[in-house]
């Protein structure tokens, strides 16, 4: 550590250009930070920052952690497939099909005018929404169709019930698309923006304070160890470092207060809750309606079943 002190003092004693002086400051700050990590600097030799600053630091850290915690979960809304049950299987199948369409259309275009038979161009099927509500709706429609085809002309209550269930989930599926769009626009993207801009700006200002504080404490060490011939210059460096720390601390306090006073996070959270309320209300209304009709079919089917067993 004594070697570092000597090297640090030798840097301070040189008549350096502005860039070299900056380099020397950076080196001295790194030495100071290392000493503090190793516990070789007495606590009273570390400049104490204002209590207001430290309180704001803790609150900004809590705000940052809150944003990160919610983003870990709500990031799923970036893609609609977050609850799609057959995403992996369909992705593999669609990749294979897409390659097949590409080869066929390539051949159809490039074999024209040659002696080789050219296949007819093919149009890929329209893209389908991949959400659990859409999957339930499509599966129920397929099931209802399969039952109806084999009903032998008679009304099949299960087929009708499946049709009602499919219709209900089609309404829910449409609401689900609107739900995800509303969350991305009203909550997710603004929430991410707050984290990456205003909170990040405040964190950078705090880092500038940390660097300035290290430079001040390094300058104080330089003054403490300065030779008589360099005492005045070292004192000026300490004064300049003190002014710089005060200025950067004030800037950081202002930025942290601005972040903490910003009403956007609460507004964004309200948009999340509102989108979810609209979606789940639509789902509840649709399911309540179809469940009532399916229950009537269930009661009728059970009555017919018991009646047939009585004869």
C-alpha cells in the first residue's frame, strides 16, 4: 500500500496535461476505492455524504427493485404465446411447412420456361393467434364438428354444448388480444422506459457522486502526504474536489427526487390493473352465459338418461 501512496504522490507532483491529469485522478480514485475495500482506510477518513442523499439512495434502489421484480413476470406480455399449450410442437411443424412452401414457390418461379414440370405456387395458411383462449376455442370447434358429423341426424347435446363453449371462448380470445395490447402499451413499455431512462439517469448521477467522493478522499490523502513544496497545490486540489462533490451531490439529489416524484409508475400500474379487469370481466361474463346454457343441456341429458333407464 505504501508503494501505491508513493506512486499516487508522484502522479500528483507532475505537471500534466488535462487528459493526463484526468488519468491521474482516475488512478488515485481506484487506489482509494481499493484501500476502502481492503479496510485500510479509517472510517473517519471517508467523506460522509448528506443524510438526505443516503435516504434518497435507498428509496431509488427500492423503486428500481420494484420495477425489476414486476418486469420479470410481466415481460411475458411481449409475446402472446406465454400460455399457449402446444407452442413448441407447432413451431417445429410450422418451420418444416414454411421450408416446404419456400421450396415449392422457388421451383414454381424458376422452372417456368424450362422442360421440367413446374409446380403450382402455394399460399401459406393465414397466421393464427396462439393463446390458450384461442386454442380452447379451436379445439372445442373441432370437437363439436366431430360430434355433429356422427349424430345421425339427431340433435346431440354434447355437440351443441361444445359449440356453445367454443363460441364463448372465441369472445374471450378476442378480449385476450386486446388485453395484451393494452398492457404492452399502457404498462409494460412505459414501465421499461422508466427503468431504462429516468431511474438509470439517477443511478449514473449517483455513480458520478461516488467517483467525486473518491477523488476528494484521494486528494485529502494527497494533501496529508504532500511535501512542503506541494502543500498549496494539494490544498487547492482538495478545495476543487470538495466543490465538485457538492455540485454533483446536488445534481444527484435533484434527479433522485424527480424520479421518486414521478407519477408515471402508479399510472402505469393502474393501466395494468384496468386491462386485466376488462379482460377478466369479459371472460366472466362470457363463461357465465355459456355455463347457464350448458347446464340446461346437462340437466336435460341427465333427465333423458334416467328416463331411458326406467323402461
